[in-house]
C-alpha cells in the first residue's frame, strides 16, 4: 500500500467548502446554495446537540435494532482456508440494509428543521423504502423519484413504498435509471426548496451531504471496531465493502482510517468485466469530473457526457461515486477493486449455502472479493466484510438468471 | 470593450432592452444551428445564449431536457459547439454569443484549453449553471485572461451576502433567475422579480437579464422595464421540438423565430411608452 497517507489528519476532511482534496465541493445552481447553507448550519449545530444525538441513538437502538452483530463466519472461513472472515450484519437492520442508518439521521434533521415534506431518489428501491419508512413514522409527506426502467425491474419495492404511504414518481428522462432519478429529485428540490428536505441516499452529492451521510453511517465502523476488539482482542487486518455511491463502505472505513495496520478494499461493480466497458466501476476505470453537485470519479465519454453503466445489482448501477472515496483512492489509503456480475452471483449462492445467509447482490460483490483476499492471508488474520443488505429483494433477479419465473 | 458591454451600452443609449433567446446547439439537428442563430439575430435578438448539450441537465424543465437529448442523439460535443460559433462569426462579427451549460463538458475539455478555443471561435461569455462562485475562481481567471466574461446566476433565494459575492466575480451581465424552479416553469411572479432586482442593484452596476418563465410578449414586456434584458428559452425551444424534417427548413426556422420578433415588438413598445 502507498505510504502517501501517513500524515493525513482524516478528521479535517472535508474542509469548510466540502472539499476532500480536489474532490467534493458544491456544484449546484444558485437557487440551492441557500438550502445547502441552511442544512450545513443546522447539521453543525444539531450534531453537537445532546438532545438530537440522544434521539438518533435511541432510534438506532430501538427502531433499527442496533448494534448489528459482528458474526464470525467460521464454516465459510474454514472452507476458504485463509483469514478468518467476520460479517458486519447490516442486513439485520430494520428494512434490511444499512440505508436506514442514514434515512433515520436525515429525517431527524428534517424534523428539527421544521420541514414537512421529504423527497428521495432511488435505484433498486432500498433507499426509497428506507426513506418512506422513516417518513411514515414521522408523519411526513414523502415522494420518491425512481427511473421508469427501475420501476419495471423492482415492482416489489415500488409496492412497498406505496404501502408505506409514499408516492413513487416515475422518471422518464435520460437513461430512466438512478442518475436520472437524482436529477429529477434535484429539480423538485429547486422548485419546493422552502418546505422540502432532500434525503440523499449515498455519500455523494453537494456538500454537506457526503459528510453527513458518512457521519450517520459511521456507526457501522465504530461498532465493528469495538466488536472485533472484544471478540478477538485485536483490530482486523482488512476491511471489505462494496462501493456504488459508497455509503456503506465509507461508514465501515471511516472509523478505521487512522489505524494504519488495517488495509481497506472498496469493491466496485465490474459488470460484464472492466475491460468490456460494461460496468459501474468509475474508480477502477473512470476519470474525474463533475456530476450531481460534486467533483469525483465518473464514467464518461471523450466529450464529458455521462455514459450508461451496467451491473447485475441495481444498487451499484451508478456512474459516479462519493467524493471521499475518490480522494482515498488518490492518496492510496483505500484499494479499489472490481468484481464481475458472475463472481457476485457465485458469492450470493455460496454464502447462502455455506452460512445460511442470503446477501444482497450489492453485498455479494464484497463477499466475492473477501473470499479471494482471505485465500491469500493466514488463518490468524481476519477480515471484516460489510454485509450491507439482505438478498430477499434479489431473489427475483437470481431466479430470472436461473430461468425460473416467479410471480 | 467586449461585445457584451458594447451591446448593453448601445441599448441603454436607445432606451431599449436586450432580447436574449436561448437554444440548445444541435437541436433539432446540428445542421440547423447556425442558420437559426442568424435568423434569431434578424428577428431582433441582441445576444444569443447557446446551450451546450449535456447528458444530465439538472436545472432544466422537461422542454429543454428534451432539447439536450435531441442534440445528443447527434452526439453534439462542446468541441462541435465551438465550431458552430466559429461558423456563425464568419458572417456576424457583432452579436455576442454566450455558452450556457454544465460544468462537466468544460472540465473534461480542460478549462485552459476551453478558454483558448472559445476565444478563437468568437465566444463572448460562459454561464455554467452548476458552478457557483465558490468553485469558479480558476475558471473566471482563465476566462478573464482570454477576454471573455463569466456570467453567473442569481436566484430568489440568494441572500444579500450572496448577491455581493456573485457580483464581485461576475462580468458581462448578471442572470437573474426569476423563480424557484427549473427552466420553463409557469409561475412567474413580477413582484418577486422586482424585489430581487432591488437587492441586486444595491450590489452591482452590471446589466441584469431576467430569465425562467418568460414565454411571450406579455410576460416579456412585464419584466423588461425592471431590468436590462429578457431571456427566452423554453418557449422558443418548444417550437423546435415540433420540427418536421420533411417540411421546408426556411419556413420552419421563420415560424420558430417569429416568437422572437413578437417579443421584440412587445418590449420595444413598453420602452417607447
């Protein structure tokens, strides 16, 4: 690993303008600047407010069900024959993924700021469901923007959101997927900026979103660090997490950044293979640019147009990535790698059979890489893998690949 | 003196207001753009805002989003847009052309390279919707050094402090966004624009154009007395959306730009009154 990061004080990032080195920032139209200022000021105040923090912690404990267990996957570790693999069980959270840690936090911000309406973008529907869930609980109006193409692919989550009282708005522009849903949510926010809170689902977007999403998700890494120390008496040797926008990964990584001995691996969606160009791996095969309010690595063509991405996992199917990951890549603190669709599907089946745990297809990318990595390590070493979500939502997709129709 | 400054000075002498149409370069097809630009000038346009197509035009309403998509079907790149401006300049040396678009295509070309090529092509200014002053320092400097203007948006939500900050970096003119919303929205509020204009005048002597929601002679002549120019985008682009490739091109261009001639008449009538 590169040694360039040795003297970095990670707590100083982002800076006041929201920059992580050259990445991040605020690339939005003027109308939204006041709303971002308002959010940043409120977040700064509330994140120090004992009442707000207590309410967030209470909700995580009694509503989400935290702490989530750190589970030693002994049988799988034995089969691999290398390092001991521990799973951080974010799949056991209420609503089935890590997403809810962030939506609880942002909805609380909305409540303290007196906003009556929340909006969200969603790809696979997990963030939409998590947003609709917290909105239902707080009695807020909720509208979720979702690409027409994703609505077709994720009918179950669309119905879940409707049952939760949210309105799902079909986005028919551009590629009709997650990036276009985010464009449309931004357009709605510009129009209804006075009374609306935009709950962004990943650690991307204009400042302060990458910072506050990271902070809300960092509960994952804080717990995992403590649990690993408690169970083994030492820190893990490596961390592995999948990276779409990168919120579960930054949540796991951030509390360990100062622990020099801990290696980190962010796993992108390699789709049909990075070499084919049909993937969603901007850190592996993209270049820096500006999209959705921040500067970061992107999938783009030679004219700077954002290109279509591909992944079997809808939650990773995004052409950008959170700006902090771009920076952590450049300074060499985190290694970013890619896992193809086929490898992720194999891992999905493997973990289900060997441990009785069905991972989300997103998390299956991390599982697949962890298996490769573990095989190169010694049995007295350990890896923590973020099992960011459960696979129930993907059964339909996997059955389809198997040629089995499920209605 | 820059072309923009000259145009605003001449208009002020005549007591007239700038008419600023917006089209997306390459919409409905690249071969029509330069002819359309000339036709707009012939119909009374003082400045042309030429949209640079982008895959993710976050600040646009449905009408202009579709225009970006139509242009991208023809793979119109920033480089080609600059070529179009150069072609326009072969027969028009006076009408300012401002490129309006999003950060990424410019960033991808490289700001320094862009400034050089844009200057050569005869571009007068750049308005990057998603690049507020905080992120624009280096770009503004490069544009200024190349003799071009950096144009910024001001919104109904811009505080006094923001207006002062934007005004300090802006040149050419300020673009006042008339409403909270996307382009082509229908809820133009004259009183709110009047209030915004008062705030802007306290901090800047630059000419101010108002855009978003101006769609015909009536809305344009209500706004024009408050500012130095009106921008007409979606209403014009909407006419291009109905383009029929089988029909006579000249006739279709004439039909599309007749809106600009109507608005010209309406705002001149108010100025004379």
